[in-house]
C-alpha cells in the first residue's frame, strides 16, 4: 500500500471499473499521488469519497473523509442519504461536459417542435411535398434554471434564432437572453414561454414547481421540455394540461421514479415523448479532471466552500 492520498469510490451501476480507470488516469495527469479503490464495505481510511447514490455504510465505515464528490450535477439523492455526516463538505460536478450534450438534446427537440419534423421519416410519415413550412418569428423559449447547464442551453437556443428568456432564483445575466429572477419575475416569465425548458435542481423550493397553477400561466398550446429533475413537475397536473390542450406536448428525460415503470401513463400518452435520462451523460475523463483539480486545491489548503460545485445544503445545490 503506497503513501498516496486514499480515495474511495462508490459508484453503483455507473460502470465503476471504467470510472476507476478515468480517475486514476486524470489524477496522475494532474500530478496527484493517489490510491483509489472501490468501496467494499471495509474501511480504506480514505480522505475523499467519489460517489453516485452510495450505500449508507460508506459514511459509517469511512470516518476520516474530508469531502465527498458527487459524480453528477444533481445531489438530492446524496443529500437524502441518512448516514451523510451533516458537516461533511459535498461537491458536485459543474458542467464537466454535460452542458453541451444537454444543449444539443434541447435544441434537437426545439427543432422537432417548431419545424414539425416528427411528421417525416417513419412508415406513417407525410408523403406530401407541399406541407406547411414554418415561417415568421419562432416561439419564445423560456429556460428555468440558469446555472452552468441552463445558461448554455439558453445561449445555444439563441444561436438558432429563438427568442430566449430565462428565470432563476437569483438574478443572472446572459448575453442575448432576457433574464427574470425570484417570485416577482416568475409570472411574466411563464406568460411569455411558448416552450419552457425545465433545468431546475430538485430542492424543497422546486419540488412540484410546475403544477396546475403555473402550467395555466403558460400561453395556451405551450410545450414543456424537462431535463432537470422529475420531481419538479406534478405528473397528474401535466397529464391534465396535455389532455385539456393547455399544453401541446411534453418531452421528458427525467422522472420521479427511474427507470420509468412500464405501466406509467407517460409511455402511452400521444403528446409525450419519453427518453431514458440520456440528455446529459457524464463524460468520465472531464469529470475526473474536475475532481482532480478540486482535490489539488483542497490539499493546498483551500476551503471547500470556495470551490466550484460546493453544495450549500440549505439551498439543496
């Protein structure tokens, strides 16, 4: 056993061997002397933990942890772990390559919605050359949640000529995007969003955020794209809004229960497109490099709260 920084990894079903290879490679590239091992139920005397939905016994076994790194942007699962020590710093990934892929996903569905592309390409596709072609000003895209990922989605939509507005808990400034903030800006934001893109984290404040009342504030015939968290939308209210015509469609990549149960009505609704949580895959090497950089800063004496990705537990992100 060497004298390097001991790190334990509990990564569930996220191809742990591939993650170990990426972590070891990026740590060496960053000049870190580390010993990285998968958590096996025994104490490794680890200084740091790298996790995705870890078992509670990780925290009762590894008692010398200085910080825990979540290999994803969403931390609600980790924060709900009953064994997570209340004073243990938690750091999440900030983009690490996910934002570009999520922007690509959203822009694909924006085009599919606004240009009617779902009419073509299948066995039942239209065979009329003289179909209607979209003209005039494209609909306004409203992005809810303007962190690193939401900001890139908003910017990408402007590149394709969409009028884009954004809403966040606190004021943000993004070139080409009219930004609203707080409760006082929410009503105006919703009233203008023909296509609302949900990139909200799941917190106490965002749980059930898009409910009947807020969906009714969208222009009639609006569309919803959710790449944030399933718990931010009330499922029954979404279905009712689709059935009434208040919403024209919903594209959903995230769900309250994952995998989405086979009997769930989302699978069968004619106005819902379901994708299996694939909008923002976590690229292993960029993520490992981001973790390596954070560990270097911590080892140099930086306070965890000064690092990008530090999770303020009172906010939930």
